[in-house]
C-alpha cells in the first residue's frame, strides 16, 4: 500500500492548462507544499518533486520512470482512460478519479444540447451573426419542436446519466437507460442491457452518451447503431470521442440518416479545422467543456483532501479509487 510523508513534508503538484487548483488548495489551510504547472514541458520538469500529482489531460504514461517520489495520483477528471493502470499499480502508486466532481455540469450540458437542437438555438445564433430575421416556418417538419413525450436513450447510467435522466423527466420525456446492471432506477422508465442497444435506439428521439471509455464502449456507436436510429433522431455525446465511430457519424450526418448531433467530445481534440463537423449546420460542437463549472476546482480539491486524509490514516479504500 502506498504511503505518504507527513503533511508538512508532502509536495503536491497541480497540473492543468487552465484550472486554478493550486489557488483553491491554498485556501484550505493545509501544511503541504505545492506547485502548479500549465504545460507538459513544465510538468516534465517539476513532476519529479511531487509525492502527489493532481493531473488529467497533461498526464503521459512515459513520465512514470522519472517519478521516484510519486505515491498518489488524483485525476482531475472523472475519466481515467489516459492512465496506464497496470504500470501505475506496478510502481506502487495509487490512483483515484474525480467522479462526481462535475456530474451536475455535464448532465446540464447534455440537456442544453438537447434543448438547443430541439429549439434550433444554433440556427438562431447563425442568423444573428448574418444578421437575418428568419420568417415564420410553414413546413411543420422544419419547425422547432417540444420535448414532452419524446424518448431519450441514456447510454451509461452512472452519476451523470442518472442526473440527466432526472432532468429529462422534468421535461416529460420518456427515458430508457442502457447499462450492464439492469437494476431499476427511479428516473428511468425502462432499462436494457448493452446487447439491446440497437433495439433501444430504434425508438429514440435522442441518444445521449454518458458512459466511460472502456474496451467495451470504444466505437460503440458505429454504422450499425447509427443505421438503427430514426432519421429524425439526434446523437448527444458528453462521454468520450472514441465511444463514437466518427467516420460513420459524419457519413450518417452527410446522408441525412440522423437529424443532427450535439458533440462535446471528438476523436482528436482540438477538433481539426479540416473536420466537416465544423461546417454542418445540424451539429453543435462544444470544446469538451461540459464538465467546466465555476465550482470545479473546489469539487476536485474536496476529493483530493478526502483521499489524502484516508491515505494518512492508512485506509485501504480511497474515494473514487481506480488503483
């Protein structure tokens, strides 16, 4: 089991391009020393000083051999697919995620994408930039729509998926959950296993991805699943880009096999300027910002401090333990 030096001798490294985690930690009255870096080059230089790293997107597994002091990694994000768990465990390092730190923000972001597509806010914003006052629409099929009575399929019923289901229920939507464990949930009208995904999406007006990226979910939304969706249906991805076969999604959008998509994550981030997704009017792209919230630094530092105290007490279980 990994152990840490006494708090007064402890060094914590915070590594994120934007979040002010070091400033937040400094408000907590802890005795540990800390430093904060904003780039991979800075992280490479200073990471060997750290007993604890608070890191996510800047992490690279090749850093491990150069980190002899490191005993604990607190991920800044809920997702931990970037970490080589076997190598981290072999080095005697513990790893915990920030699951729950942004569940409200991500669920609300997913709901905003659903609402934006339904009420055509993206078209209105495009018209505002022109400027163009769009006349009223005679063709019913081209008008804005309502959510009441629509079916939302939520793929992944963790904390984010459950909260999204609750929000959707407030709009009188029917919610179908897809998860390995078929246990009922109060905000979900029906639950099916992953083997019935194609059947579930066939009835969906919206398919929202809130699942982690794992070998089982990589490429989950492929040509077959997209073909099973209704031409009037929308795909919402607030999970990870690689849960979707991006080439298949682009082909489906170009052919009009689905109505549109709200994408907070894509295969390559930042999304290359050459990607046709930028220029598709039926697509809303946000820059992997679903988890951003003014409360995020505080939420992550809460989890970090809880885990530092658990390690200090010699406890075997960490909050959101991965390794």
